[in-house]
């Protein structure tokens, strides 16, 4: 009798014993067949997403602040103000926030000034402000908007430090080392945020395609990658997954629960004596009028008109948010659609339209992604 036949035969036997003579059978023996039930069926069970248009409670379009040469991190002297830039992170601003924040902090500390004006209250600005506080700086955030009315609230929230971070044909060769330094710093910082009400956590990520894809957007395979930072992506055999697809992989990746994450860090910022002032910067003279000599610029796409940055371009991305589903705790990428399960909802998306400033959600885009994922779920075993 082979192992498979043994299990198939063992299940009814186990149930029979459990109902007729429970008292004289050790507990472990009773649980044994049940535990292997899904292996007998030939695939690992993964809960199905409940997908329909009426479960969508929110649709958003966010504008990624993309610069072909990579985020702007230089220092500029404007009259008696020293401006230290930290903006233009494309689709990687969440992931790189601590890393470019650290690069910025080092430039601030080199000035020996402790009173700092920081422009912008997105994920990049908040992380940079916290790092400056940790180094003994007094930080005032001047910002047009605070969460949830910022681009950072409209992101997916996955660890994707190389996503639309630059155009490798345009970025200078030295950018790669800067990116690697920022990525490593951020990665380490996020490990210290684990276990705090899941503001940052690890999740299983499946890539499900009919054929081996050349590139999985947002799920690795970008131009820049650091070997060994994330656990290896594992290819699953047909009996190891429930999908109707020829190429399925699984790996562990980090993700961020955006609303609680931003609240956590903004609360910490205030607890450490930080101030937030609602104050729109319309022109350079508005910066000149600030009391602080050192100004850190984390205005994201908002830096474009103020600093006349012709390189800074929006790359729009639409997300549709489904009602949260407690049994879904994984992420999935497939051809034309992906989803991530966060505490505040299941986010389906996301596309990328270069140069698009329109933030009106498109019904066709929602129907397309819902349709792709609905078919995938329908065809799933289990
Ligand atoms: C659909 C989508 C999905 C994404 N997914 C991911 C992901 O999974 N992982 C990832 O790492 N990144 C992701 N990103 C990218 C990420 O969201 C951005 O790179 C990041 O939010 C940029 O953060 P920021 O703080 O620079 O900008 P913002 O969040 O835009 O913050 C800018 C701040 O500056 C303020 N400001 C702007 N103009 C002015 C002004 N004139 N005066 C004063 N204040 C001003 C704003 O009010 C705001 O407070 C995604 C983006 C989108 C759109």
C-alpha cells in the first residue's frame, strides 16, 4: 500500500473509531487523518475572495511622484535657507521612506542646526521627521494636507522598493548604490515595526500566471533587486496550489496597514514634541518666510510647481477597496490584476498611467480587475 492509499483508507477508519469508540483511542490518532485531509485532496487550501461589484466600498486614484533619474535627494541653497530635498519616490515611497529619510537626516545633521522645517506630511515626510527627532532635532511639519488626504493614503502598501523608482536608462550609475543603502536601511527599520498592531507585517504573496511571466509588476523582477533580502520565491507544483494556472509561485513579503501605520507614526511625532501646521507653500517666497533656516522638502508631487521640477511626473494608479474579509490574509498577482488584504479592506488594482493627472476612478478599470480576479477565484479548487 502506498502512502496516498494509506491516507485515503485511514480517513473513514479514523472517523469510525472517533464515533464508535472514542474513549479508547488516543487523541493524536483521531486528529491524524483529519490533519492530512487537504494533502489527500492534492492541493493546499487557500480561502477564496468574496468578489462582486457591490462589495466595493471605495475607489481611488493616486498619483505616484515619478522622476526618471530617481528621487531627488540633493541640497540646494536658496538665499539664507538650506533646502534638503527628499521627494519623487514613484511607486516605492512607502518602502524607501525610512531609507531616504536616513540619507536626508545625515545631510541635516551636517548643518549642525537643530530647528528644522519639514514640508509635507506623507509617509516620506513622517518617517524623515521621526528620524530627525531621534537625532535630537526640533521638527515642525508645514503641510497642505494631512492623512487621509494625501497620496500616501492611496497606495497599495506593499514592500516594493524598486517599483517605478527610476528609469534605469536615465538614472546615473551611482543611483543604484544610493537605492541599495536606502533599501537596506528601510528593510531593517521595518523589522522593528513588526508586532505593533500589524502596522507592518509579513504576508504570503502568490503569483498566478498561465505561463512563466517575464516580469511580475510590483512582485519583484524589477530592474533593481537585492539578493537574499526577502525569502526565496518558491515555484509550486500543480498539487501544491488550488489555482487553474501553469505557473504559480509563493513567497513571503512585507506589507503595511496604511491608516494605522500613519496614525501610529504621526502620534509618535507629536508625543516627541513635533508640531504640525497646515500651511500651503505656493512659491519659494513662502519658504523664505519660514522661521527655520533648514528646510526639508518632502512634498511629493507637490514639489513640482514650487521648484519647477520638469522631471517630476505623475503615474496614476487606481485601487478598488472591498469590504475586509478576515480569513483572507494573502496577496496575489495575476495577469492584469492584483490584490492585497489589509486590515482596512482588500485592495484591488493597480494600473499605472504615465503623465495622467486625472484622479477620477474609471468604472471600466474596476470592472476589468474585478472580472479577472472573479474568474480566477471561480476556477480555484476548494
Ligand atoms: C496606486 C498606488 C500604489 C502604490 N503602492 C505602493 C506600494 O505598494 N509600496 C510603496 O512603497 N509605494 C507605493 N506607492 C507609492 C507611494 O504611495 C508614494 O511614493 C508615496 O506615497 C510618496 O510619499 P510622499 O510622502 O513623498 O508624498 P505624499 O503622500 O504625496 O505627501 C506629500 C505631502 O506634501 C504635502 N504638500 C504637497 N504640496 C504641498 C505644498 N505646496 N505646500 C505644503 N504641503 C504640500 C501634502 O499635503 C502631503 O502632506 C503607490 C502609489 C500609488 C498611487
